[in-house]
C-alpha cells in the first residue's frame, strides 16, 4: 500500500489484490511474486492503472528472455525512464530485442543487458533504443561481453556527437575520414543510423594498418574490441538495423516466445496451483465476514461461561468427574 498511490482506500486495495490473484491464474507465477513486481513498479513511479499490465509484461519477458520476472521488471522500469517510453513502447522494444535474439547469435538476455547499461545516453545522442539493440546484437554476437560492448557503444555515440567539443585527436581523425565534427553531430540528431553507418563505412575504407590508430584516436583504446566487430560485420549491422525497423517482422515476437516456452507441463501445474490458491483466497474472503459476525455473537456467552467457571470451580470439577464416570460406564457396556 505504501509504494502505490491510491491504495489507502480499502476498495481500491481489495480490487488490486483481486487483480493480482486473477493474473496469477493466467501466468506461471504465484500471486505473492506478482505482488512484489507490482510493488517494485509502484516504487519506480509507474501509475496504478499501468501496474497490472507492467506485471503481466514483466512475467512474460522473464520467461521469453530466460531471466527472472523481477529482473525483467527492473529492466522495463529502467527503459521507461531512460528512453521515456510508455508500457506499450517497452513491449515493442522487448519485441525487437527478442527478434534480434532469435535471428542472430546473441541471445535476448545479453542484448537487453547492453540496452539497459547504455540507458538515457542513446536519447541524448539521437540514437533510438531499437538501434542500440541492433548494435548490441551485432557486437555481442561476436562474443564481446555486455560491459565491454556497452562501453564501446557509449564512446562511439559520444565521439560522433562531440561536435565542436571534439578533442584535437578526434578532429584530426575525422579530417582524415573527411568528416566534419559539427555536421556529424547534427546528422546524428536527424538520422543517427545513416550517420553511424557513414562513419563505419569511412573507417572500413582505411588501410588495415591504420585502422586501429584512427579508431583509437576517435573512440579510445578501451572501445576498440567493441567497435572492431561493427567494422567486420557491417552487413550484419545493416541487417539488424532493418530488423528493428520492420514491425511486421518483430511485432509480437516476445509474446510468441513466451507462449512457446510457457506451454510446459511444469508451468501448467503452476497455473493449476495458482487457480486453486485463488479459489481458496476468494472463498476465505467471502466467508470471513460471516465467521467474524458469528464469533462476535458468541463472545458474550463465552465470557458468561468463563465467569460462571470462576465463581463455581467445585461444581465444574464435580460435573467433569461425573462426565468422566459416565464415559467409563459407556465404554464398559459397549465392550460386553
């Protein structure tokens, strides 16, 4: 209640509890786990009206990407903030990442990690989240670790958007490539894909003996192992850019992956267990007022009985002994 606005109202809280129970009958996760994701979403500032969809998407993404729902929820919350996305936009990004994972050597988990690490820098550089995913998939597909890949992409984007603040070495390298730093920075805001490919195409034409030196001057030594795969896989990078630009190709990819992975006997048993639990909770909530009412009605009589026992201990003891004697007689007769 404390982390989600509007849940101080008992009716609203009861409705959300019921929504969580219902969701648990549709997804292979216990209601308690879904409630934790909802709470995390509330802490991240997600509106109450979006929380059920957020939890639903987080569980599905966790199954599709082979991560936990908690990790997926955290990533989704970060994407919403970093890239200024709606929940619907977040699912589109997840679709793109999943499709890249299904059509290339890098898996969705690794690609999503790179996208999350880069975060808001992409927007500042004029690079859309889908394009970051395409670059991440290309680099990660060559076996480059997520941390190294994300650092390389960050430095790549920062260098291309440096403009007049480019270092002397960067300006010299760009002059060698016949590029204007200020115009390149402007082009990144207008057509980041075209600008990035132009730089990489220019680098690809540099004699092999000089390529490393030019890249070092432009992006820094720590970025070479991440940017070099882009040069050697320019065709794949172009293909990945095309993949995240074609909604007919990537649309619904995460849902399809989830449906495929969730249709196991184990998950069906989880759904059955969740359904039984939901019924138990609902029955309990239904009968609880009647039980409380009955208990309240009986309480005065119980208190009267307690007062009588205190006032007449000897009489109660005699009655107990008499009852025990009758029971013994009954047992004896029954054994004849």
